[in-house]
C-alpha cells in the first residue's frame, strides 16, 4: 500500500497546477467563457504542449502512458479551477472510446491528433428518453452495402458543438433498451446529414443536440464489433465517472477552502462569523464529506481498470453515490455559510455549487447508482467475515 | 380540539378557489406552472385583479382596504392562492411596508401610499441589508443627516431585490451614529427617482438579474417621508420582520409542487417504467408529504392562536415555520430537479425569463435547475436558518 505519488506524477501535478494558477483565476475564466467556443483555444494548445491531452494514451500513440491516477491528478486540478476546455469530452469520452475499442489504425489516426490538440471529439450517446440507461438507444444504424446509415437524435452531447469528430451510438438490432445490438460509429461532425444545435449548459460549459439524417459511415469507421458496443459504452461511462469523481473532489476542496476563508474574514455582530460554533461544526462536516469523497475518488482510480466486470461496476456505482451526496452537501452548505454573497454569479463559490450539481446528474445520479449497487448485492462480499 | 374546518370555512375555501380558478389570467398561470419568472406587468395585472375584488391585502385594517378575515380565513386564502398557481400580491407592498404605514404612518402618508400600494401603482423595494450588515442588520451604516426639511442620505445597500422595478424604497438609515446601534436608526421612504440614487444589477445563481446594489450619493429625502419618529426606525422594522416570518411556510406551494413532481415523473421513463412508479422516487416524494402534513398542522396551530389572541405576540413557532418551510420548499425543488435529470443541463435563460417559447427538451425541465439554485436563498433571506435556530434556542429553550 502506498498513497504517495510517483516522481512523474508529482511533476504532472506541479505542471498542471502551475499553469492553472497562472492562467485560471476567476476573472481570467470569465474572459474565456466569452470566447466564441466558450473556452480558450490558446490554453487548449498549451495543454497539448504540456502533454496533458495525451495523458491516458499509450506512448505508442505519442501518449504520456498514464493511468487512472494521472487522470485523477488532472481532473482534480481542473475541478479546482473550473476548467472550461473540452478535456472531458475529447480525452476522457471520445479518446476513451478509441483507447478502449479502437483498432490499431483508428488509434494511430486519432490519438496522436488529440494529444497534439488538433482534434476535438465528443461522445454522442445520450438521447431524450435514455436518461441514465446506457443501453437505451433509438438512433438507428442500418447496413447499406458495406457502409452504415445513421438516423436519430442525440441530446445534451457535451461539447458536441465544437467537436471535429463524434462517436455516435446507433441501434443495429434489438429493442430500444437491449444491451445487444448497439454499434459505435466515428462520424465527421460536418458530414452531410449532421446538424448541431449548440447551447451553454448551467455550469457555463457547452453542449449540443445533434440530429442525424441519413448519415453515411464507412465500414472502417465502426468502433468495436458490430452490435457489441454496450460493454465499451459501459467502460467509457465508468472512466467518465472516475474522472468526474476527481473533478468533484477538486471542486469540493475549493468550496471548503473558500468557505473557511470567508468564515474567518466576514464579520457580523462584531466578530468573525467563524466564531459561531454552529458554523464551525458545519464547516467540519463539509471537510468530512470532502475527505470521504476524496477517498472514493481514489477508490475509483483503483477500481476503474479492475478486470472483474461486476466488481468494477459496483465500485463505480458506489463512487458516484458518494460523490453525488457529498457534492450536494458541500455545495449547499458553501452557499448557506456565505449568506447572500453565495447566491450571486459574481462570486466564485456559486459556480462550484452549480458544477457539482451538474456532476451529480452526469452519467447517472445518486439514486440511479444506489439502486444499481443495491441490486448487485452491495459492496462487502458475503465471505468477508472470519 | 377539532382540526377540521367548520362548514363556513369550507364554504369560504370554495369561494376563494372558484375566484382564483376563473380570474387568474391563463398566461400567468402557464408561466407559474412552467416555473418561469413573471414580468413586472404580470404581477401588476394580477394584483389589480385582486384589488378589484378587495383581496389585495386581506390582513390590513379594514379601514385601509383589509378584509376583516380572521387568521384561519387568511390562511385558507393563501393556501388556495398557492394551489391555484396564482402569484402572491407583492410582498414588499402588502406584507412589509404597507402594515408599517398603516400602523405608524402619518395621515398624509396613509392617504398617498396605501391605495397605491394596494393597486400596485407604486412598487416598493426593501433597502435594509448592506455589504457589512446582513444578519447583524442593526449595524447598518448608511448615513442620513438632517438638513432643514430633508435628510441627506449617503451609503450603500445590498440585495435590493427588484429595485429595478421599484418606484419607491423603504430603507433603514443611521441618523445617530453615537447611540446604541438599534437606537440611532430611522425608517425612510425614498423615491427611486431621487438624484444621487443609483442601482447596479446583481445576477443571482438562476441567471436572473433579480437583485441590486444601491448607491446613495447625497440623496435628499423630505422629512415628511420619514415613518414615525427619528431614531425609532428599528422598532418599526422589527414589527415588520415579524410580519415577514408569519407567511413563510408556503404549504400550498409545496403541495402543488409535489403534485406536479408526481405528474411530471409519469412522463419520465426510467428502466422502461415511468419514474412515478420508481419505488425510491415515490418514497422520497411521500416523505416530503409527511413532513408537509406536519408543517401544515403546526401552521394552523399558529394561525389558530393568532385568531384567538388579541395583540398577538410573535410565537417562536413562527421560526419552526420558517426553518421547516424553507427546507421543504427546497426539497420540492430538489426533487423536481432530480426528475428532470439530464434535461435540466441546458441553460435556457430566455425561457426562464419567459422571453421565448423555444425550448430544448421538456418545457418543465428547462427551469428545474435555476429554480433549485435560487431556492438556496430561501434559507438565507428574511433571517437565515441559523439565526432562526438562535432565536428558538434563546426564546424557547432558554439556552
Ligand atoms: C436572493 C436574495 C434576495 C434578497 N433581497 C433583499 C432585499 O430585497 N432587501 C434587503 O434588505 N435584503 C435582501 N436580502 C438580504 C438578506 O436579508 C441577507 O442575505 C440575510 O439577512 C443574510 O445576511 P448576509 O447575506 O449578509 O449573510 P451574513 O449575515 O454574513 O451570514 C453569513 C452566514 O453566517 C451565518 N450567521 C450570521 N450570524 C450568525 C450567528 N449569530 N450565529 C450563527 N450563524 C450566523 C448566517 O446564517 C450565514 O450562514 C436578500 C438576500 C438574497 C440572498
């Protein structure tokens, strides 16, 4: 057992922390939200130059060769800075699909470009009715000679507005919610038949609803085997939750720090409000929740590559439950302890609260994962007692 | 003891319900159902309808336009108002400054303001809080210096909600900096058009520029716009804060949200079944109903006491209403957000502000997140829940 970071991991953490310290003050962030894409292209290139965009990719593809711990380091830093750039969409989701399911040719063609900052991707999977059911796919994928034709609508595709390429899930066979019969397809975002409606999200990121009308896909642009994409989607969602859990912890720590600082400096009744025991205890409960969430983010990093499908799935369920609950508590209390100032978008803490609310929704909310975990029989194996 | 309503009260409920059902303009009701923000004109329109009926300010003394209802009838009125998706009469006018003018205003002030407050010809905002004075309101610093028949006001107010819609502000200002902090405060009515008074909008977490910062730079206020005596403003304000707390529980609003959540959840599919049939969701909703039932009875108990006691003293149970009421209002918006799920992710400010009909996803889900975000303020304003805990621990528990 060893909780320390390796030398390389420490350097990664230092370089991302330094960059964000320099370039991601709350004021600077505000200017990035006003750019045409709602984030900074220039910073994106800097991430690329520092090697951040290839962190989870194998060195064969020009990658850093990092694993879940490296992802945790990055995402925690991004969460603390409320980073707007499409790292999660491009590297975690799109890159994740390619990394997990791509052929050598696909990896060669895509991963180096992502790492160089020259390719933006998005994962066009969710639909209006799918909610948190990863198998719920109505978009159809029909065979046309050796090619495929996609028809349907994808909703709330994170950073789907700026993506160069999309990975689209389509139903090849079976019913709306069958796990069998789903395919994943690489689609050029500007391909004929693709229309995108981009919009901002609550947390100042961007997303798009994407309509696919008779979109042609070459046989070589399928990811994984025909009709067997569900396990890939599940793995990508699990990596996504691992990444989000670290991001959430970065945000929670900031909310805690900002709130504690405020308790020390805000005066009412002639004393710092931090001298009121009711608020002291609340701040301690925020710390407890944050620390427990941090433990779960580490658990996620440990379990996301676990070979046993059932164990991995349960672990990730547990992580999402905790992150959802603790993020909600820390978020709500950070607003409450600030009083009015917590309620305005002019002040930083509310932005963390909003982002943590969105993280709770993404890839399954607390109730969804709690139900899944309970159905699977819980975490502690029956044979655990002596 | 009999907790049931009398036949007369039940008949009264029917009458009120019928009126709301037939009088609330459909477009206003629609906005309320969708969780959209009302425009100033919506609130004005509705209050004028109520005023025409004589119901704009039921609890004012009858001579100034009140109804003479007892507390039970007023309680029924409010519950039906909320169940009908009808907006409240403007609280600043009707619950806050109006009663103060009724009780402490001069004859001229009463004649000038009260009819206009009822008909919303004048819209008031509240200038109490300051950057350094929130929970500790009595520490406020905005200074007013007497110069002949005017006060000259300098300083800053914060969280002046709806100030941009307002014609007048009721404000607390410091007139005697040397007195004990509660003693040197004066209550002024300030015309928003007075030179030197400027607003800066503040956007709240829902994205709406709901509130403001107000700056006073040599703002001249006629002494005739003072309420009561100089340096006695705190007493009038305390009277008013008591009023603010009496109407906080909003059981009717919570009830209609529970019903809405259940109905809307029937349109959301989870694992191939409607969310409304999902055991965990149903149980969470049912638990809110249990708590609401308890709150409703507590509320009625307070109301019954108000009815029977002449010169009713503020009951510490009002703090129970505020604490539990705010938590339940927040819980109902929280569960609506859970029902909306991913459909709540797009930020649709124009739709929230009812400036467009275009919507991404189900219309009701488009407002779920901003309404949840804003609901966090309910446990902050009007005396935060921590302050309510302090009140109860001192006044009830003697700690
Ligand atoms: C959306 C919104 C609209 C508003 N509209 C208006 C308006 O129209 N007009 C107006 O005048 N004001 C308005 N307010 C201001 C509101 O009344 C204040 O926010 C409230 O009084 C709290 O003050 P504060 O924000 O300065 O917080 P603070 O008083 O600084 O409180 C910060 C935290 O400390 C806690 N705290 C403070 N004192 C104690 C104590 N003794 N013991 C334990 N905990 C304590 C509080 O509970 C809170 O958690 C509005 C506020 C909001 C959020």
